[in-house]
C-alpha cells in the first residue's frame, strides 16, 4: 500500500469511527429527551427526538456506504477489518436504540395529551438513566478500544433486566388495584420495555467492541466468561447459564 493510500485509508477509518460516535451521541440525547418529556410533559422534546431520529437514520446510511467503499478500495486485514465488521453490526443496534427512544417519546406525548391518571415514573427515570449510561460506556469503550469497560456494560445489562421485571410487577399491581390505571399502566409498560431493549442493544455493541479488540466472540458465553475473555484469559470456559 503506498503512503498516499495508507493515509487515505487511515482517514477513511477515522471518519467512520468519528461519525459512529456522533450517531451515538444523538441517541444518548434522544433517550434523555424522551424520558424528560415523560416526566415533565414538555411535548416540544418529543419533536426534538423525532428530528434527531431522522439524523440517526442518515448517519446509518452514510456509515454503511463508507464501510462498503473502504472494503472495496483497501481490503483491510486484522484489527482494521474487525473494526469495520464490528461497526457494521453496531450500526443496527444503534439505529434500533434510536427507534426505541422515539417510541418512548411518542408514548410520553400520548400520555400527556390524554391527561391520564398519574402513576409515579421514578423507577423508569432510574432505568432510563442506567441504559443511557450503558450506551455512553459502550461508546467510550469503542472510542478507547477498552474491552474491560465493554465487559462491564455486558454485566450492567443484568441490572437493567431486573429493573424491567420490577417495573412490570409494579405496574401490574397498579392495574389490579385500580382498573382506571390500566390504560396508562400499559403505556408505562411499553416505555419500560423500550428502555430494556436499549440496554440489550448497548450490551450487543459492547460485545462487538470485545470482538473488535480481542478477536473473541463473546455472544451467548455468559457474563463471567465475557469478563475473562476481555481480560485476555482466553482458555477460560464458563457455563452459559449464570447468575
């Protein structure tokens, strides 16, 4: 590869990396704005989220096209190829996270426009904060090529799953005790489920970071084994079902 081609290749890789991080920043903002709209009733935030979703979709298409061009022109190998493959997969998870944030915003608007009976949302705000943190940490792990932090995000998903189950039990109790709350409780369950899915997408992206850096596919291997592989203990085996 000539020096000019080398420089162009490095610039193309950096452009993909940078644009993916920008896309992630947009999705982070969407999650915060969507949950703020739910808590405050500020429906202007819903429109902000919907506008950001269009930008997220634009980034997805542009990054996909850039990856295709790089693969065709440069035929990268080793970690560069793994990075491009990982980003290609992570793009889907990031775009779907944006979709879930948009769903939260739309349901928040429906709740406030209908002026339905109040149900506390504090547990969902906490859950939203956790999944937003997971997404931020996944992006940070990607930016710094840090498999240890990526493994920590994978572990965090277990806590989000617990919060989802707790919110579901809590809201079902509301519906049983007071049937007038059923409509709003169903909307809140929908929001909690969307947040749980964002956590899943952040976990998926973190697993891709570990693959990118270590070359190890940690999907479906259990949290403890993921942590060992992220540290480089490649000979470790762990049952798939873990607490």
